[in-house]
C-alpha cells in the first residue's frame, strides 16, 4: 500500500476512533439504559446476528437495495448520456431533477404506501428515487465536459448517434458514472433504512431499529 493510501486509511481509522471515544464518554455520563457501553452494544449485535429472524430481515434489506439501486443507476446513466445528444432534453432533464430533488425521498413513503400498499414496492421505489437524481445529474454534468474536438471529429467521420454514445460520450463520462454511483449508493442506503422505519415494513434492518426504539431497547438501537 502506497503512503497516500496509508494516510487515507489512517484518517478513516482516526474518525472511527473519535466516534467510539465519544460514545464511550457518553456511556460514562448517562445511565446504562440510556447509553450502553460499546461492549454491550457489540454483544447485542452478536446476539442479533445469531438469530434466523434478524438474518432474514437483513437479507430483505439487501434484496430491496439490490433491486432499487441498480435500476436507478441504469436509468440515471442512460438519461444522462442521452442528454448529451440534445441540449433541449438536457435542459428539460436538469429542470426536472432540480424540481424533484428538492423533495426529500422519505416524504414519498405515505404517497407510495397509499398507492401500492405495504411491502417491498414502496421501499424499493423510494430507494430508486433517492439514488436516481445524483446518478443522472453526475452523468449529465459529465456529458457537458466531453471534449468537443472529439465530438466534431466523430461527426466528420460520419458517426451515428449510437456511435457517439458508445464511442465518445460513454468512455469520457465514465469517471462521472463512477462518482454518481458512489453518491447514489449513499442516498440509497440512507433511504432504505429510513423507508423501512416509517414505510410499514414488517422486517429489515430499519424495522429492527424502530422496533428496538419502540421497546426502549437502546442496546438494540445502537447494535442496529
């Protein structure tokens, strides 16, 4: 591992250590039922991971994430690339994103529950909405930075729109796709947990955290 990666790893370890230190200090200040120590939360986490019910719930969470996140990335990347071929569509897409991105994804849950009922569909839809916008916006910005000389050269050589997408826009926007996917994953994960907590799910990691909170099980909340 090169020195730069070592420094990055040490920075993350320092950040984690700071959070754990603050947690332990808070555990000394507050009574155990309000702020259990790290060892107690870790013990509860080990206990939870050993139960089939919790494992099945976590499996459902990853299933929802595994459906909603790839759909959002695929649709967002495709629309972002298509926006590179048409300035009118690019302006339309940017306006649509600007309007809808201002709505917190979790606020869609009541609407989607009424529309689709309880279950996986509302949660997966929220994940898709939350992770679509950063992906589409990142790729859209990436298409605007494509080298114009390459585009003009491809057009002069008779490239079709499909060839422009696959030979010019695709390769040159790949860094934007990777960046968008990273940001989108963070949005997808946060929306998954939040939607499971308020979306009427009967299982999942978010549901288990909410259930522990309803029963005043702080160790269970922190373990989750």
